[in-house]
């Protein structure tokens, strides 16, 4: 089986591989996704559930019902969000792109729920930026 991408959580308990390319990627700016990620928006990538293979840590994954339609799966040890399942996307996994070992393999194509987009997000590339961490 071809490995297209690999992913893992922060503590390394959960590891996965993918065997096809992601079908679609986007940024969701809704307030639920802010809570689910702890970030300003969620970057997600959709893949068929048959194409994501948990190679380690199946028992470490914890499920949380975000709503009647959506369930978040994350590492119960370190909290890294791995993927969501949503009733509107049966058979699909909505992967948190930050859990990929090389997130550059995915480029978001759309912004969703822009009515809740934080006002500074669109200007993020134009503020003072450093290649590494903050330096004086
Ligand atoms: Zn972990
Ligand atoms: Zn959202």
C-alpha cells in the first residue's frame, strides 16, 4: 500500500498513514472550530475513512460529541485533535491538518464561516515575521 502522508499527535501515542491524496481542504472560521482547535480557525482536509490507517494508538484516541452531527477524535494523553466525523460527510474523515507530519502536503482551497473570521487573519502575512522564534 502506498503511503501518501503520515500524521501523529504531540506525544507520539497516535500515529496514522494515508493511502490516497486528500479530497479537499479548507479553513473553517466558525466559533466551534476555534474551540475545537484552540486556534483562530481550523484547517481541515477530507479523506475517505478507508484511506486513513491508524498504525498506533487506537486505544489512545478519545471521542467527543461536538454536536448531534459531529464527533471529534483526539489523543487522550496530549490532546492533539486528529480528525472529526460528521453526519453530513458519511464515510469521510475530516482531518486536522496540524496533525499531519508534513502539513505542507495540503493547501486549503476555501474559507468557510467567514462571518466569524477574526479581523486580523487576512493580514497575517503582512505583519512583522521571523523565520524562527521571536528575536529582539
Ligand atoms: Zn498524544
Ligand atoms: Zn467550523
